[in-house]
């Protein structure tokens, strides 16, 4: 169970790597540095030119996992999205449903035993201590199944949110493919404007026309926020267990196990809180850097600065 909780971190890393990875079938572009050994090196562009230029069809196909990427010819990127999203869908709707039903079936057997020994305790005073001991044993088994059910439901909520977040990323990415296919903008974007927009997560990336990155930001924030809330729900569940058990028997050995679970989920929750802060800081820094590099490929460069005589000089350069 605990190992599977790191799936989310691996998913984020995988999608980040997916977004910045060059596809093997991308268009090769030759450089023009004048150095043959450099110009002969293949450079793979991320956004492959596509003959499918319909925005409505791009977004309609994007309803299906990776569909927008398939429509625009980005088959490897679409394949990764499809595989991850379908894997999460299976885990959420099939495997977790099976686990939930399994917990109910397992608990029902012990619920019947608890009811049986409860009735015996009420109807007969003979062997009262034995009946109570057996009843408590079965009740403890039910609580164990309840613990597993709560933890599995917590994981299911997180996986479902990451699945939705990945789909949001795929739609933003498909739209970004369509935008960049119409031509990359080399217009300079003021850093101050990018910074102010970046205060709203994802807006700075959209200002720089980096829609795929905006999708990554939203995916990360959605997954982290819901994971924080679901972990807090588990913490509150175990705190209630702890307080109830302390009232019954303050020396119960199960208190240590419950305290360990509370500590574990608190650490897990805090990791996601730090993740939210890091994603927010990343989105701001990324927006500023992209704005600074927005006119990097512009053939016309104009600059003003001080000269050696105490005045100001202007320079204009044209690359051709």
C-alpha cells in the first residue's frame, strides 16, 4: 500500500519527461552556424508540423485519452498519455471497486460473529467473559478492515484526480500543438507582465504560449490539493480511533500502531503541501524565464544602453 502512494510522484516526473522529450519521428532541422560538424547534427523539434489544422477536431479528439495528440501526428506523446490514463482508469474503476467489495465481504463475516456473541452476552451470564473476549476479537478484525477501506478510498480519490489532471494536460497540450503549428511567436514579452500573470497559476505559461506547461501546472496542483484533503481525512479517522480507544483502555497496545499511522499520513500530507508550493514557485520562475527568452529566435534585435561617453547608444542587429 505505501509503495503505491509514490505512484503519484512518479507520474508527475513521467509526464514532465514526456513533455520535454523529443519524438523519434520529429522533423529534422539543419543548423546554420557555418561549422559543418555542428550543422550536420540532427535537431529534433518537439512540435511536429501537422496537416491536421482544425482546432474543433483537435479538441473533440482530445476528449479521448491522447486523441488530440494522435490527430496532430504526435503518436508517441499520445501513446504515453493513453497508457497512463487508461492504467489509472483501471485502477480507479476496476481494481479499487473490487478491493472495496472484498473488504465489505470480509467484514460481513465478522459482523455476523459480533452480533452472535453480543446476543449470547445478553441472553446468558454463563461464560460471559469468554463471549466478550471473542466478540472483541471479531470487532477488532472489523476495525482492521475498516482501516484498509479508508486507506484504499484515500488512494482512489488521489488516483482519480491525477487521472483527470492528466486529461486536462493532454487537452492543453493538444491546443498548444495547434497554436504552435500556426507559427512560433518571436515577439518579445515583458518580464514584468509575465511575472504578474504568473501570480495566477498557469496564466504566465499561457501568456508565453506554453500551453502544455500550463496543463502540467494544473495537473500537479489538482492532484496535490486533493491528495492533501484525502490524507487529512485519513488523519482525522485515525485520531477518532485513537481518542475512542484511549477512553476504553489508555494502555492498549494498539495505540502505538494508530499513532504510527497518524504520523505517516501527516508526513505524507505535508509532502503534498510542499509540492503545491514548489509547483507554484516553478510556474512563476518558468514564466519569467520563458518571457526573457521569448525573442531569442527573432532575427531582428534592438537594444539601448549607455556608451563610454556618458550618453546612450542604440544598436540594431539583423540575422540573415
